[in-house]
């Protein structure tokens, strides 16, 4: 089951005063349910209703809004808003996780999480992000009075480093003087933030403060290591060696016994067992830096430096990140602690999250582009090029500083092979206009990351091959309709002119090839099929999705779609379907049956339609080919007809009330019209009682049927699939079509002259056929000959043949007509009745009471024992005044001056 939204109202009555209502905040209740679900999942019981994980779409925005606003307000001025919101880029429920995180620390503990100097940071921008951390004075870990330390520096000779590298050795230093570059000894690696002054700063190469080195060396001793790898002294300054060393960077962490995490923000936070240290880690500067992500992923064991409780400065306390800082069991910790832990754990074990078997072989390398993005998205570096280098290293791709961002992005995608659909929904210009890489932005980071719950193993990931993408099987999609375009329901997500232009051009020029892929709850992906589809006005219903088939598409761009129906409704209506997709190129996935199954349509090309809305609507009624039939009487809405303005017409049905006591009918038009055709030739208003769906309206051209409806003919065939020559002038008829997602109905006009009785045709017209129960159908009487009546069903109320079927044919009524003033004269007619689907003709008799009143009786001896007439059906004429309301004739429709052809042909 798919839960997309929950309708909730949060009011209740107070016990003592029923007139007062109070509003309760039910977000905490959802939080408890969420919590219960998380605990259940942890213990291996995944509740079915959350089959796809708990995503933020489960809770309506309005319910979470207040809690999120409150939490953000609480954070403001204390916690950097940029860091806080960056967390939502990668957390499970995005911004809905903010309240839990912020409420994790209370009182004094909360004050300790303060980010001094970040008071003016906005959710989008942190003032410290772009700070050049390489020019910060080196940190001292000694009292300020220690003048000796302030004067002397330790020296780690860069030439020793150079010699070691050139001879294939490492870059680990011994912790005791004389300082040597070690080989094969156990060492710790330092993961730190340069902004703290733990980098080289303004010092000459190899010079570091003695107290600072001793601070780290002491930790190495405590962890039983002889060496230290610290980029401040371990990365050579020589540009060539430096490039080599940077590409080896991750190995220095994966080979270390321990990685010691130093961040002044954390080192100054007193350790506590309440989960706040974990929250502090994700709010720390360390967590915002790009390089530290690489270090975090590559490290085997991470020891985080916190402040020992109850001590003054310089008293570090090392805590194991995985075992002590992160929560181990959701049932024994706070929500915020678990949420923070999940975010860090994903960084620690990127492959475990995917449950992938390949992960075991290639343990240290991320294998999904979206996963890489989740790691790197909230981070920044002093140099934007570094971000690409880091991404390359994490992906296991060797990259050079000289390479372009586009080249690195391609390399990474190619290497990682997998991508989550959500990452395709970006708003940037792609690397390539068409074909391979046409879905991929130049800068890897411009693709959105996906929340942890988006990981369900390989089945839910897209596969990248030579710049083409095969989306995960069964992607939800629907076709774009002409209505979408005319009503501007599909809006480019990007504000960049080149991207929005491409989307708008595709919608205008080839809407019939466009598909909306529902990859995220908020933003969809617009693609177009490679093969040309028939431009059918609506056609969602005609999508024949067969398993195993794959639609080959071009990437157009990300769009917002304004749907008039919920996902569930669209599913019910058959508007949303599932299929397999390949975007980018056909040749990359030859093993898949690639074909364009949208062409399997049952409809005619648009070129045979008349897309104009000048319906000659007065003095006519319309009958429909729905199985129960329909009779529409138009009523003009707009009184004034101005130049260039088309008529607006509402279509009403006829309602008949039958009073059996007086044997009288009261026919009238239903007050509420079924639908209205707007001046733009669109159906914009629909009565819910008539249809829950808004059909597409179009006139039927003569090309559709032969002979054209204007020529009387016993038979008419529909010309399906036959293409008329483009230049053929198509005369509009007065037939129109209503296209629903699952069905199309045609409505044809009956002219006034065929409805109003005349001296020669006294019985022609529309009659209400009233059954003994009082129910009625509408039948059309035609008189091809004065002595003949042919009745056809217009609407169907009881079982039997559908609307449009003949009811009876009465021949030789002439004699009776002459005698119709005599009440007791009947006529012999043949009546076609369906019994058990076997049609047979039986005789019925007409009893003409007057020109507007006929009774149908079983036999000529129509009186029963009481002398009362036994009536089968009563026919009562519906006066033609009902069909032709006087207001319609006030201003006649001008004849159409020209035919408007669709520009969407
Ligand atoms: Zn900030
Ligand atoms: Zn010092």
C-alpha cells in the first residue's frame, strides 16, 4: 500500500464547554508513531504500510510546519542555520527531522552547542564557509604564559619527506625526536579542520608548534602507536609530489590504526552520555568540510576528542565514534540521537546501507552517485575544485587538478554505475544537449542527494552506461496531454532560461511525445520519447504498458506538475502507469527490448481533428454514444458576443417529473449543467455528479467518419487510423468528442427541424417513455414517411439494448392517424424486445390519446376486467421549448469565418 497523504484535523471539544474548540498539535503524535516504526524496523519488523520507508511525504506539511518553525526559531542565534539546514539535505525526513535534533539538547547543554559568530548565517549561506582556512595562525595547546613554546617550533624536514616519497615510502612521522619518516610502524592519522589553526597556517613548511604536536603525539602514545600522519607535516609542498600525495590521501587514513578527530568545537564540548556529542558532530565544522568526509569514510577507527567533564582546558577525552558517540539501539536512545547517528553511520558505512554484495570486495569505495552526493552535498571546501577531487577520490577515480569539472563528473558517474532517480531531478543545464550525458549537469554537486531511506538495494537504482541511464524497473509516469499545455499545468523547475526554454519548446512542439516521470513527490522529470507518437488529444488511457518493454526517451528537464487529481485518483483513472525507461541513448542497453509502445493507440491523429470551438450550438441538442446515452441541451452562459470571443456554453440534461395521479409530465432542464465549454474551447467546469474527471473536448471533423454526419445514411463507418492529406480542408461538423482517460464519447447534434412536430410529421420529436414504475427513458421519434414511426433510444434507464438502439418501427399508422381524434383506436406495431439476449419481434399496440400523448398497450383489447386500460409504456412528448430555451436565440452564433487548426499538429 502506498500512503501519500493523511487527512488529519486537529480539533476536539473540551468537556465542559462544547461551544469552544481547541486545536491540538498532533506533530508529536506522528513523531511517536515514527519512532515506533523505526524501532520496529530495527528489530526486523517492517510494518507493511511503510513499505517504502517513512518519508517526509507521509506527514502533511501543515502538521509539521509549526514544529519545524519553532525548532528553527530556537536554533536561530545559537546554531548556524546553514549547518542545520545542510543536515536536512541528507537526513531521512529532511526538514521534519529538525525538531527532534534541536530538542535533543536542553537547557545548559543546548547553550554549549552554540556556534559563536554564526548569528547572521542564513539557511543558505554560512559566513564561515568561504573563509580561507589556510591562512589561520597555528594553534597552541599550552598556556598563554608559556613564552618558550610561543618562541620555538618543532621542525619536520621536508627533504626527508621528499626522499621517502621518491623511494616509494610513506609520509608518516615518528612521534619522538629525532623526527623521522617511518615505514611500517603503527600510526594515527589526524582528521582536523584547518580553520582551527591545526594546519600549517602562516608557518614555513615543516614548522609546527611544539605543544600542538605533543598534544597529538600524546594521543598516539595512548593509542599505542609510534607514528603520526598529519597533513600539516605530511603533505609535501613541491607541486608534483603534492599532487601525487593528494591522490594517495585516502590510503593514509585507511592504513592508520586510528584516526583522531580534532575539531575545536567538539574538543571544547564536555562529554556527556545524553546523545548531544553525536548531535555536536553533525553540527561541527568538521562535518561541513569536504576533505573530512573522505577521511571519515576511509578511516577504520575514529577517536573523537571531547573535553573531559569537570576539567579545565587541554584535558582531552577520546571517544570512539562508532561505539561510543553513535547510538547503538533506537529503543534505548532519544529520537534526535538516533537521527544524528543514522546520518553519521551512512558516512561511516556507505556500502552497508545499500546491502550490496559487491560492497564486500570493494569496501572503501562508494558505488552510487546519489550516495556520494549524500556524503558530500552538505560540505564545502575552501577551493571548489577540491570538491571534485574529493568526489573523485571517494568514487575511486584518479583525478588531476587540471581536469575540468565536466570530465570529472563523467568519470565519476561512469565509475560508480548507479544513480538514484531522485538525483536526475535537477535544475541545471546538462553536459550535452542530446544523447549521452544529456541528463547530467556539469558539476556533480548540482544533482540532489537522496535520503537514506531511498536505498533499497540495486532494484531501485538507475544504471549508468556510457552516458545513458536505465531507470529502475517500474517507474511511475503519465503522458502529457494537450490540456496540460493549454492550461500551463507543467512549469519548468529551473529558472535558467536555457533550461526552461527547452522544456517550454518541448511542451509546445511535441507535447504528444512528452511523459512526466514521477521520480520525487514534489518535482517530476519531463522526458520525450525518441520515436514520434501520434498526437492524441488525451491519451493517458491509451498507454499500453507491457511488462518487459522499455521506453526510450530523451531528457528534457525537471518540472513541477499541477495535478487536478491525487496520485491515487490518477492511478484509479489509469492516468498513471509504470514502465521501464532508458534515457540518453538506445545503443547502450541493447539487451533490453527497446520500443516505443506508446504508438499502440486506438485514436486518430490530431490532423484529422478540428480543433476549433465554434460549435453551432443553438437550435440543436446533442446525443451521446455512452451506453446509457445522454441528451445535452446547450445553454449560453456569456450574453455578449464580442469580436474574437467565442461562446461559452453549458450543457444541461433534461429532467422529467411524472405525476401519475394526473398523468402529467413536467420536463425541464437540470439546474446544474453537466459541464461548460469555455470560450477557449476547453471544458473547465464539470459537475461532480456527472463526472469526477474533466474530459477533453474537441470537435469531430469529417475525416473521422464516412459518410460525414451531415449526409443522411443508414450506415456510417469510423475511419480509424486513416490519415487524410495534410492540405485537405476539414469542414467541421456539429459532432464533438469528450475524451476521458479511459473512454471517449462522441456527441452528435439533432437539429430543431427534426425535433419539432409539423403538420406532415406530427409525431416526430423527443418523447419521454415512462415505465409502469415511473422511471423514464428518452426516445427519438422520426417519421421518414407520414405513415411510419421509427423510435430510437437516446438514453437508457432500464436493462436492455444500449442508447442508440432501435426501439420499434411502426408502419402504416396512416389510417389510425386519420382517426386519432377517436380515443379508442390503436395501431398494430412491431416491437423489438430483448429477452435473454435473443431479439424477437412482438406486436404491441398504440393508443393515440393526442399528438403529445401515446400509450403502448399489449393488444388491441386494451381494457382489463375493470375496464381500465393496461398500459405497458406511456409516451409523453417533451415540448421542444425545453430544448430550445428562449435565451439561446437572443443572439445567434455567427457562422465561423475560418477554421482554427491546432498548432499542436
Ligand atoms: Zn554559519
Ligand atoms: Zn604552545
